[in-house]
């Protein structure tokens, strides 16, 4: 899942410089025009997501991979490698996740980071939507799954997910849930190949310090209260989205 487009300072040159042009081309290449329009809507404050879920227990073998990756959790010593691997990540974000007990499952090929997926067992939250959702008993939340461009299409990410399923199934959990932008068709297709099914929808509209939410299906009733530091200054549940 890509991070939203960066608006930067209110200067035209900063908004449409070479970096931004390369970013737009990358989004169109991997997500198409629908993905680009979704990113632009997200930058404007409107962010619709799909709520997907799949049981952890499975008898299926992971798809054949072009490599034999080494898979294991990230630690504080991996900070420098991760920042080089994941564009837009910060040291505070990375170390904050580890401190909060989140696990970054990483696949390395020849010592190089190829694919990483993060997992939290206490709540669902993404920087993209600035909202925390409750997890039900037995659920884990997988988020910020990212594969380096040179390893995409090589089926490295499914190897990471298979490892995650086995790890948390053995720990007694039953289901993994994720949020995906519905316009991000490659991510939706990849999720479907791993067994994820759409069970609900999440939408939010951000305007300054205000956020309106709408949750339906399996996502309904999961919005946490205002006692979390990452919530905006004021949260107003949205009753109707355009």
C-alpha cells in the first residue's frame, strides 16, 4: 500500500517537481488511473478503504517464489536498512512501532530487504486514515506491506504472509484483517490471491482538525474513543459519505 502523495510547502515548484512527477508515473504504472485518482482524493481529505479478512489457519502451501528468502522480524539494528528500503519512513515511526510491540516481518534476499509487512495485535491504525479501529478477540492486523520494486512479481510477499499466518496461528490467533484502498487494484488482487475477502468498508473525510468517519459491514462499531494520542483534535462520526 502506497503512502499518500506529499503536498509539501505551498509552492508550485515544490508540488510538481521531478520527484512528484516520478511518483505520479510510479503510481500510474502499478495502480493505474484509478489509483492516481484515489491518491489525489486522499490528498484532498477523502479516503475510502476496504476492510478485508482471512482465517490464519490454512493447509495451503505458499506460491512458488523466484527466490528462497530469509524471513524474520525486524529489530532496532535494522533501522538504517529499513529507511533505505521504505520511502517516506522515519526513524521515529520505525522505532515507535517496535516500542509499541508491533512486529515487522521482513524477507531478505542476499541480505537485501525485499518485502516487509507489519503486524499489530492490539488495534488497527494507519497513518493514511489517522484512525484507530478495535480488533476483536483472536484478530491480528497486518499493515504497511511493501515490496521493493525489483522484487515485485516474484512472489516474495506471499512468502512473508505465509510466515505470518503460521506464526500467529501457532500463538492461538484466528484471523488476520487488513485495510486496502479499493482503487488500488494490484493490492486488492494480491489480497484475493492470499484469501482475503472484503467484509466491510471504511471511509473518512478530513478537514483541518475535523474528521468524519463511516464504517459498514464487519468494520462497523470498531472506531475507538478519543483517548488515543493519534486521534485528531476532534472526531465527528460521519453519518453520510458522498
